[in-house]
């Protein structure tokens, strides 16, 4: 049990820590801080890997620590530590104060003690006992990897599971006092197929938050069939010919392009850096009128959902783009302080060793009116990107994404599979070219790495058509 | 607790739990970093971290593992207990043992450890660097990504057979990534990273100069026509490619079926006889060098490609046993032990008669694409298939002029690339990931939007 692991320290999960937290915050305010925030975490994680017909790795891990952030004017100092004793936490506050070189003892804000405890964890304390055991996970992963063995062209089969249970306490000098338990589970399957000189990969990942039973309900046969079919379809694929062309991006993980190429540019951290072309575009048209985009943390069970963000604010549903018009930025506490954009419940971090930053949660393009076939039928010569790999966005907004599974579109029909395609472009140039959105919105889980570490997110979209984009190939 | 006390604590707890065989790796660090924004301190950060990874062997000699940040007496007991439970699920198909080299002598260079400079000094130095970079050219409007950090750490490996080794070290890093803007042109960005054992070892002026020069050099850009081009890889970009496809030399990847090589690939011809590639984690220029790996095996220089042919694979204890050789000092410490290279050194061998030595990036006047830096490696490399399609920063050299290339990718196959190396320049350059000269490759596909 989580709460049994740290009784030797003064912070105790599952108990009232109000007096101690208030004492530490008063200490920081007394030293001249404008704002003091304490984030305390205890984590209980496990991962299991099955390869071929064996369990090859079982890795439990435990972590605990605190991240203390002090603001003075618009500057902030952040200290993280594994020492959860009173002395350890006070020492971290002193260190942050010293780093900021605070000599002015006048505070902009007054600390009147912590508010009533908002305990989001009450109904979640049993989760640790409800998640599948390592034995149960191992059994199901082995059945899953066995399901992947569909012919002799499959040369490697892997199934992986990871579970992250995080218990947090958040307290700050604006009175915020909250605690929560978060549970994330992911399971993935992947294969390599080979025949003579031909090779292909197939992979899928599934994930949920706050649903201890989800892994048991996971349809491993369906997943294995998808992975197998994808690898077989791509095994003898030719390399795509490079050039400018219209593309249709599939739903679910196709949304990774919007996430990377546009979503990140709508985080206030990008405004702070001066690296977003959308900084002064609020209420202006930045995308085709068919595009409405949303970022929210409230869809039940979605991988990016949360009861409360890492700064103690409940998440909201933020309409970022409405009919092509930019409506909102994704903001955290520092973002609000430095850019004026109101917080959206998006202050997130990987763990206590990172300061929270404005980060996406469940981010997707809203559904439109067309069917997938309508989109494909509208193209004479183009590319259908059924499955996307990873990608990245440069400091000036250029993005590139690997297409894991692609098919040529000829005269409105899907034809040959092609490999080696990369989509290249810039968000502000591509967004106006999303001319058709399908009616089949679906979400897919993923991990997003950025300034405050790796956080759980979902990406999503219906099928969408981009009128023209650069496709890298050979 | 210090590392000796932790070892004693683990030994006592293991005895209590009747665990006869165990080992652990631990890391303890204090890190400090600063970022600035137009002269203002943006975020100042300090962290104290400890992480302990414990492995235990059960009576069936199956291994279980647990990682924890709790090194209290109860935390260690809990971790051992969890590792013992996990050992029930240990890999029955491939056994793991202590490295036979875990007690071999190692060379620990304590002289390379520096004292902390402190946050205030870091901040002052970074502020000055930002100002100088902004003043270096009118077009440089901001330095959106910057940071100066220093880290002080101790790494430990010990096992129940009496092996114990540790070292302490310091490392500092400066990165400056500038953004330049000119009217009616797209913004351009580039940067530089410098490492040192301490802040005073970092050549800050050279970092500023490199960041400025690189950023400005991309201001006059143009699209490139999609076609096949003669390519010159910078030392940094060639090392990026070699590292991205290092599974070719990785025994773990070979056993897992995700490498382009197989057990019998030693001796296979990959490239021109002029090419030698080593992994040399202890190289004097490698700031991040570690005298031993995750299993306690001493780090050493290992030849990977000798005169164009595969010479050795990288090994952990278990892969070495399967391949009937010895561990090479490239293991991690995990439930499934990973293997990875440390620091790649690329050299021109003495057998270099087949090279086109007229190809020199500073004098050649024909048309070629110079690849300065490859991006998005995680997305654009299919290591198990051998293919890559990667965006890059670089220039098109034509008629004695060089024009920065706007938004393009280079695509190909690693085996094709290695087979088509047509020149290896003489001068090696030190980068943050290794050492290499400029490497010329005959014809790779470039996709642009001209």
C-alpha cells in the first residue's frame, strides 16, 4: 500500500498534513516569497515485458519526493528533493529563496492559511488493490504475444504493460490544498515481420486513466489482428516518391500532428519564449473554417484526463480554435503571471522533480460532416496516412512526422502500400489547408515530452484532408 | 547514508530476508540550472536526487528487480522484498549472473571533479552570454532556448560477492539556441552546446560564437529541389547516424531480432576499407565518461568496424555468455539488461587508397549538400529495417556558393550509406557525442519543396 511506505517521514499520505504544510508556506512567505507552492508525490509503478513466449522483464519502482516552487515578481525558483522531513522541506524553501536572491521581504500576496482540503482521492484509495496483479498481467501478455504468431514471417513479438500510480498533495500560498491519486495503465503490442530482404514493423498502444479494471477488458485479439495486418500490409511496400501532394490523415493517432505542430504553439510557455507564430493572433483566423480544436482534461478514462492539475486547479474544457478562429491558449500559473492568459487547469509535470508548465491534456480536432470515403474520393493523386509514427517540431515551427503505414490514393481509391514517408511542413501554413474533417472522431493515448517532462496525453481527430503538404521519401 | 553504509544496509536486509545473492546500482546527484529571458532570470532550479536499483536472485536463480528513491532502512527492505516477489517472474529463457569482471581494477579520475560554482555565478555567466549573443548580429532577436547547469554525482555498483566500486564526478553544460528574424523571411534558429567538468571549463565564448555563426548562416535560405545529391556529413551528423543504427553492433539487439546484424556478422564488410569505428567511453574528451557500466564491468575502448568490416559487438554479461565472449562494459542495470554505446570515435584507416580525397568540404567547388545537423531521430529512423528519413539543417553548395536549405529531409538506408562512403576527411572534430571527420557519401535522396 502506498501510504504504508513513508511513515518514517513527517509528511504522511492519507493523513492531514495541513499544519506542517502551512508552517512551510509561512516560512517561505516570511522570507519574502510572493508565492509558495509545494507538490509532494509518492509513486508506485510497475512494468512487464513479454517477448515471444516468455516474460523477460518485470520492473516495479517506487518514488517519493517534493517539488517546491517560489515566485518573486515574475521570477521563479524550483527545488526538488527526496527528503520529505520538515527540515528537508524547509531547507528546500531556503534554497529556493537564496537562489532568487530575495532581499525584499515585502510580499505581493498575503497567506491566510490553507483552504479546506479538497480530497480527490477518497474514491480512489482501493485502486492499488484493484489493478491486475503481475501474475495476471503476465498471463494476458503471453496470450497476446501468442496471438501475434500468425505466420512464419513474424520474427519478433512483444507485448508490454506499464502501470503508474501516483499519489499527490498540492498546497500553495493562495490557499490551495488538494490531494489526489492518479492511475495510468498502458499496454502495447509490436511485431517485426521479415521475408528475404523485406522488413516491416507493426505496433499499437492502448491506454487509460483512472480505470483499474481496463487492462482486463482490453481486447488483445483485436489488437493483435490490427498489428499483424499492419505489418503484413507494409512488408513488401515500395518507398514513397517524394513531393507535394494532398493527404488524408487517419483518425485517432493521426491527431499527433495537430498536437505537435499546433498544440504546442498554443501553450503559454511558447508565448513566454516568443517562439509561437500565434502569439498575437487571438480571435484571428489561423486555420481553415472547418477546423475546431479542443484541449480538455475531463473525458472519463482518457489518458490525458485528471481530477485536478499539478497546481491544484480542476481542468476545464478549452476550445482552442473555433471554426478556424484562435480562441484560447493553454495556460498554467507561470503562464498567467507572465502572459496574462488565464489558467486552464493545464499545469502539469512528469513528477516532483519538474516544475509544472502549461501542457496539453486530451487534445483533438472536433468531428466534421464527411465520411472517410468522402475525403479519399476527393483526391486524384495523394497519400493516405493510416498510422503515424513519432515526429518533432523545430524551434521555428517546422514539423516532420514519420508515416508508419501509408497507402497511395489514385483516382479517389486506396491503392498500394508505401513506406518511408515523412510529412513536413509548418503549422501556420498547414492549418489553413485542412479543408475537410470526417465524422469519425477518435482519441489515442500517448506520452508527450516537453519542458516539464513526459506527461500522459491523448491526441485525436476524425479523418482529415490536408490539401497539400510536402511528403518526404526517396 | 554513504554508499558503503548503503551496501552494509542492503547486506543486512538481504540476510534478514534470506536472500543470498544480490547486487545494486545507485546514483546520488545534486543538480543546479538556470535559464534567462532577455536578461531576467527565468527559472532557477536545484534538485537533490537518489535512485537505487536492486536485483536479487531467488533459489531458482531467477532475477527480480526494484527501483526506489527511498534509501531509508524500511525503504531498502521494501525494495528487496519487492525484487524478491518480482523474481518469481524472472526470465527463465535467459539467465543473468554477476559480471565476471565486476572486481577487475578500474581507473577512477577524481581530479576531474570540480567544486560547485553556485546559482548566482551560473546566472551571471548566462546573462552575459545571452547579451553577447543578442549583440552579435542585428537579426538575432532572442535566445528562446538557453541554459547553464552543473551537476555533481556519485555512481555506485556493489554485489553480494564483494564487488564494490564507485566514483564521483561533476559535469557542466551550456546551451544557447538563438532565433534570427529578418523582414519578409521566415525566422531561423540554430544553436550550440558545450560541456565541461565544471562551469569554468566551458568555453563560453566559443559557444556564443558557434550559436551566432550557425544561426546567421541560415538567414539566406532557399528551397531545394527533390533529387539525389552528393552528400557531406558533418562530424556531428555522421555520429548521429552511427548512434541511431548502433543496434548493428549491439548483441542485445541481435538476440532480440531487431538488429540488421546477426550472430555471424563479425567480419561482414559494411563499408570502404578506409573506415574504422570505435566505441571509446574512456576517451579523454568524453566529459560523461564512466569507469564501469551498470553491471560493474570496466569501460574500455572497443573496435566496432575495422577497415570496413564488423570487428566486435557490444555486450552485457548475459549476451557475452551467449556469444561465448566477455562483457565489454556497455550494460545498463535492469530487469532486462540493456546494451548501448558510450562514445563513438570514427577514424580514417591506413588502408584508404580508394577514397576520393579531392572531396573536402572547405575547398570542393562542385555541387553537394552539406548536412550540418540531423533532427527528429526518434521519428525518422527505423533501426530494425535500416531505413531513415530525417529532416536536417544544412546547405547546398553550388558553383562555389553555399545557400541554407529550407525545410528538407534526407532519406536512405544505413547499409547503402556505409557502402557508398567515398571520402573520409583527415581532420577529426570533437563533438558532444564522439569524434569524427567529415564523411562524404555518393548520392542520397533529398526531399525539398522547390
